[in-house]
């Protein structure tokens, strides 16, 4: 997760806020980002599962697409560059999808939000930001305006207390905002004009929560305001990684990339049913792996067929699950092997540790479902 790269690092609008909190900083996707704060990684992970944590995710890219003539141009374009259907995506709703190249490989995963009839918002990964922008621009029809929103920051508010925190800190009642719902509001600033923010009920932790998109110059004050609540603690990228791993979420460049298809990655659920057949039936599948004995398996660890001793895959992600108190990971294994559910082991420091193929998510999600409202 930490980069061994000596190139100058970029910073987010909250960089000084992290330094003031004594964060342990590290390189990630070309940015100097907080890995953890005074609580430490384990307690930060547990805090999000029981209270409310805030994350700086401003290193991710935000993009706006706008039609300069009337018509369904953006919807059609998105359905061309992703395997998803956006026909039924309503205004004020977000959807997870993936960009795919002509070979069917995943260029990146992203969040797509429909703001109005002719305006859409995309959030793309930091490590792929410039690649994605160039790739999208190269295919963009002339009727669509493309704007990279470099002036915006992004703060994630995650945990079972997130709704309460948002209400008490920002004075906004979000009880009726459903999962994957989006609302644009004006939030009061002390001694200054109200700031326009976009609040999305989503996240990458499996907990209920929100992401706040707001101007860079308003981000430090918002960060401090949220930290003023007794249920809130700052959370670094290390805990964000362990939280998303427990949910079986993909990390681009590790669990998915241009060599994997959505079907191999188990992402058929984001695909339009009519498009699934356009992708070949997978010979390998992304699966969850759980160690049955003590040990922590990391990315790159070999997965072994216990019946033959042969290597059948490697972990694309791996680490310790504080919730399960066990080591977990993700790997691509042969489809027929997964179907037969043969016994497996994972190599950890030269030792074969018994493991099992496990359904994902490893931990039940607590997101606010659309049905529960």
C-alpha cells in the first residue's frame, strides 16, 4: 500500500490538518497521505465499526460531465464505456461501475452520480486519475463538456454514528436519504457565506456513512468541525484498507486491473444483463480466502492446492481482520477448482497454512439499504 517512490508528492487541502494531528504520513497514489493517527490502525478500524470515523479521500478524482445540447448523450456515453445500464438511474442517485477497454479489461472502478437531466458527477481512483481522464477524453463526444474538479475536496464520514454526527454537526437531517442517494445543500460557515456541498450516502467501509464533496478552501474548517463531535475520530488509509478488505471490496491495481474482466472479478452485478454474454465465461474467479490457523497472509502470498501441492493462485489483497480476529484475503483461483471447493493452503513465510474459500463479504455490511430507507 505504501509506495517506495522518491518523486515529489502531491498534497490534499487537508495536509496541514493531518500534520497538526501528528499523523503518520506515507506515499499513496502520488500523494502524501495519513496512514494512521494516535489511535493506531487496529483501534481506528474498531472505532469506525462502533462509532464514526472521518477520512480524507481528496486524492481521488472528481469529474463533471455536462451536455451542451438536449438529449441522452451522457447516459449513452457511460453505457458505452462501462458494462452498466444507467437507464433507470434517477436524479440524485449514485451507482458503482467499472470502465472497460476493448479487450474487456477493467480500466478503473468508479462512482457515477446523476445530478440532473444533463449533468453527471464521477469519482475516480487517485492512482488512475490522469489515465482515466485521458482515456475518457479520447472517447468523449463533442456534445459533452468534461471538467476535472480540482477545486473540490472529499471527506468520508463512516460508521454507525455517521447519520447522528452529520445531523448534529451540520444541522442537516439525512434520515430520509437512502443508500446511494445524493443531496446538494448549503452548509453554514462561521463568519462567512454558506458553502455548497454535495453529500452522498455511500462509502468503502461497509458501514453506514457519507462522502462530502466541498471546495478545497472549506475543507479544513469542515474537518475541524466534524472532529469537534465526541463520536468522531480521524482515520488513516491503513484502516480504510482493512475495512474495505473485510467487505471484499476491490482495490484497483491489486484485485482488479486491465488484465481482469468484470466477470472474473465477480462484478456481474454491476453489468447490464444483456452485456454479460459479450464477456467470455471466466476460467478464474475472484474469491475470498480465510486462514484457519494463526498467521497473517499478505498480498502476493501463494495459494496452494492441498491435494496436489501445486500453486493455483496468489493473494491480490491480504491482511488481518480485526472483526474476525483472523487473516483474510482475496485471490483469483480456477473456476472449476472453486466450484469443487477443494482444500487450500496459503504460504506464509515458507509455511503452508490451512485456509478455506469463503464467500464475501467476510463481515455483514451495515449500509442503510434502500428498502429500509
